[in-house]
C-alpha cells in the first residue's frame, strides 16, 4: 500500500503576491509586519499562498451601509473659530455635560493661543 502524495500549496514570492493584490511590495511588507496577512518564511524569504491572499482580501471587505449620510465639516471637539460645533454624540435640543463644556472651553483657549496673527 503506497501513501498518496500530499499536494503542497503554490507559494508566491513577495513580488507575485503584491502583483495579485495590486499593491507595491513595500506596502505588502508593511501589511505583513502589522500581522494583517499570513505569510511563511522559507529559506530566508517570505512566501504567500493564494489562501493567504484571499483571507486578507476577505478581511478588507466593508459591508454596504445605507442610512443618513452625515457630513462632518470639522472635528466636533475643535469646532470653528466662530464657536464649537454641536457634538456628534449629543442630539440637538439636549443639554451638554460639564465635561463637554470644559472640553469646548479648552479647545477655544487653544485656538486663541495658537491662532495665526491677523
């Protein structure tokens, strides 16, 4: 009785994997170093399988979202020179907390201090 040979997955070089993902080799290396894509080191070189690439692509998928689009002109914390914007977490018509008021006061003070001279 002979054992059936195990079929090894095709290993791609960094250059080939980057081509499949349509990104640069440097970007692929950064992604690997952050641990976002699986890879194996063989003979001192990093190798990827098609399964590794597909897993990474599935992890990058963003679900479609339908709902009201809120346009943010600037950060709710910093606001504008004319005054702070309405905090995103506070619905209109509700009172703000003391912490939010302090945050806005600190923001206005910072804007005053670091404002460009007119």
